[in-house]
C-alpha cells in the first residue's frame, strides 16, 4: 500500500508546495522519497519514489531537463524542485515534458527547508505502512472470524470504518491460480488496484489473499463501485487476459462484512462455472439464485439435484446422449417443441422422441407445471454445485 502524490501535495501545502505540471499523474503511488542532484544518483531511484532536487549540481553538461527526464525513466512518482539560486524558475520545456508524461512536477520556495518536508512525508509514509498492516489484519479477521469482534472492531473504528457503515466486498481472481503466477505479477496487480482505489476515496482497501484480491468498500454507492470496478478491470486487462469476479451485497454493520464476502465468493465461483470471464453482475440481480446462495449446506443442494436429474445425467455420461441439454432448452423455451428443435438443429419428431424418453427415465410428465418447476430448479442448481 502507498499514498498518492495528490495526498502528499495537500499535506505539503503548509510549506507552500505547489504543482506546476503533470496534474493527470497525481494518482501515482508513493512509497518513499529520494534526494537526487545528479545523474549518478538518478540510477538509484526506485519505482514509486518521490524525488527532491535543489539543482545545486546542475551545469552545462547536465541541465534540469536531462535530470527530470532520467527520473521519469526510472518510474519515479514525481519531482519536487526547490526554487532558488540553482533553479530560479522551471523551464517551459521541463513543464512540457512532465505534462506529456503525466508526471507530477512540484515546486517550493528557497526559504522552505527541504528536510522539514522530508520529515513530514516520512511520518506520513510510515503511518500509511502501519495502517496497511493493521487494517489488513483487522479486515481479514472481520472476514474470517466475524464473531470475534474484539479482533477487528477497534482497529476499524480507529481508521474511520463505522460500526453501522454499509460494506460491499468484491473478489477479483486471475484465471490462473497463485502457483502459476509469480509474486512479482501478483504484486503488480495489487498495485494497479491500489492506485485506482486510492484515487477514489480513503474507505476502500484491497487484500491479496493467496492470489485472490478481496476489495472492501465502506459507504460507497452502488454506481460508484461499478465505475471503480470497471476502471480496475480496464487497467488489469490491458496487461493480463482473464479474471473471474464476484460482488456481494451492500450490507450494513461491521458484523456483515463476512456475509458480503461469502456472497462475493459464491458469485465468483458461479461466474467461473459459467465461464463468464471478466464480467460481473450484482448480487441483488441474481433472482432465484439468491435463494440457493443463502443455503450454506451445499450437500442439500447437490442431493436435490441428484434426486431430480441424477439418473438423466448418468445416462448421458454412459450412453453419450444429450438429454440434459434437450431438457434445458425445452424448459427455457417454455415447452415449445418447435423452438427446441430449431435450437438443436433437429427435426421436431426427434425432439418429441427425446422428451418422451426423458419422461420415461424420470418417471414424470413434462406437461405438468409443478414438474417443470422442479426440474428447472434442479438445472439451476447444476450451475452452482461442484
């Protein structure tokens, strides 16, 4: 976790730090800072470092443009220039360079002590790191041990997560599990998600749980969450191929963080079973499936499915028939033989024959609404049981 440049800029306002270029890059994350006066030190800049420069080492061979360009190439988060005898003003070509690269360029007057700003940023960044550890632990406990409120409530209160707030949890899972993705790639994914979350508010959080990214939103409206998730998926899909998603309900109270998470997990597995890649739908839009997902004992669901359609599925497996497929389309088309035949590219007499065989094997009449409803529910269950 890191803090974005924009937040540091706001905090540094007391030192008269102002932005002169690269406004579109203010959502870049910052994890530490570095004093860089020449090209030799530029090589030591790490990604997400914020760079301080006074210009005292500038000369004809190395101008400010060259130094800032090197900082950009090192993927620094931004540069803060100390205006004064060495940098009386920022050249227009440096401003243009930073705007072109969406690279934040800030300045402060010479009478401001750079060490004072560094001390401020140091305290902020250390507190951010502390918050990441404490919040991550508290949210994990809220998810996995909801009844043990002493493990998470006070910490969440401390960071502004309200007792009666509304919580929505989401899951983003790469198609390949964590064992097939390097730690570096997983960390890159987390950083992308973090950067977008940080630009939208301070009551959202991401947890990397063994290659499964858990997103926590507190007091976010549904449309805002959808926009954020769309931004995240656009960013992830620009670099990687396939993800499965799940979103839980927006539930009130810390006590229901775990419930929203369980819904999100079920949604993610449902989408995975349906092979719905890079898509998400809202839990409230699930219709009949909401009833099934509310049943924690999945053995009951599987038993119902097998009682209704186990014999038919076994026959398909042994005889290489497609009775489950025929029945599914027949029910979806409200019992229309013609429409079912059209979907299967079969003659209607062939479909009639298959329907009679299905009735024989199941010992029922598909003309009865109660029977159709029972079998339709069983087919829905097939989409969620393993």
